[in-house]
């Protein structure tokens, strides 16, 4: 088993593994809110997505005329982090890019992941460009939330009114065709039929906060994401979880350029600069 760190305060307890600095568990009053990782459906829990979110054409991209391989959602979720610091209610993890990562991502970087328990779980990803050239990437989270009732007894409530339109998914890529969810305004019902192909991908949303709701029990939890304008939701048919994923950028369209510097919403980070991606989870 990968090494794990447990942090807690009077209300909350979180477990994080050093493999990918991934959140494995979040409990309030001993009730679990994070997907258990049942391999029948999906063995992960809440992977960090870096240096890309979703898929790329031919699982590669180019920069300065050279192609580099990159699997869906990037590689950071498979890397072993070090502990920078930890206490009763917080833990800070670090991964430093190396010769192996530069085979697919030719930049010198460090990523620092911080988990802090207050009245919620606060999560901060800090990306630092340690090289001399500009660095290009996207980053996002992929928490799966455990459901203890039938999937279709839940819905997602967005903070603001939304004209929700989801890009149709073709394999690991996006089509320019849109599926219209705008009639639901800021309430997105959970329906297995919507996930038969893959995920729902909502770009440029107005909200920076949303809640997972139960039709009779009310609010289950709230996710806040000030640094993302794209929300992806995903599940496996028959599984009792829903992933709510804030991303800085989505994956490739079927006709996207391979040049990473020309991709939509890609982050350009200058030498010696850092970028923060913060989000939080508050359970009710």
C-alpha cells in the first residue's frame, strides 16, 4: 500500500496518499464523502490532472516543432510525492520534475499540493516554473463523490444561472457539437443516460461554486473553484459516485492544433513564476 497521511480536526478527517498526492478519503462525523475506488467501476478517488486535462490528439502535443507523448490527464497522478510539511490538520506535498518527466514534458518544474482542514477541506495546487523558458500546461481536479442513494436522486446546483451546453465527446476528444442542458438553468439532474458515451463538459461557466444536492435531503456538499471556468462531470453507469471536476482547460477537439502554445485556455507560465489552482470541498 502507498504511504498515506491522515489529517483531522474536530469535524473532518482526510486521508491523502503520497502517490499523486491524491485525496483518498474525506469524512465528517465518520461519514465518507469520497468515492471508495471500487475497481469494478473506477479504481481512483480524486486524481490531480497535470500537465494536461483530458485527452490529446494521438496522445501527443508539440512545442518548438518537436512532438512529445502525453497520456490522458497527464502523468502527475502516477508520481510519488514527498512530504514538505504536515501537522494535525494540514499536509503539504511536493514533486520535482526530473529527467523522466522531461521526456514527455520538457520543462523544469515543481508542483506543491497543500491540504488544510478548516470548516472545509481547502486544496491548493502550486505550479512553479524552475526553467528559463515559458512553460505551458493545464491543471484540474477530479474528485469522485460517493453517493449513498440512487444516482438519479441527486442533482448539481450551480451558484449562478447557466445556459449549460456540453460538448459531445468522441473517444477522448471533443466534438464541436453541443448537447443542450440550458432548460435546467442552474440545476443539472444526474441521469445515467447522459454518461453513456463519457463525460459532460461545460465550458466557460459563470459559477465559481456549485453544490451536490439530494432531492429530499438537500445539500450534500459544496465545491468552490475560483480559478476554473470549466466543469466536467462524469461517472460510470451503475456506479454510485459523481465526479465534479474544475479544470483550467479542456482537452483537444477533434481538430485542435498539436502545438501546445496554440491550444485553448492553456496556461503560459513565465520563468521563475508560480501559478495557484485553489478549490475547496465543504460537506454538510
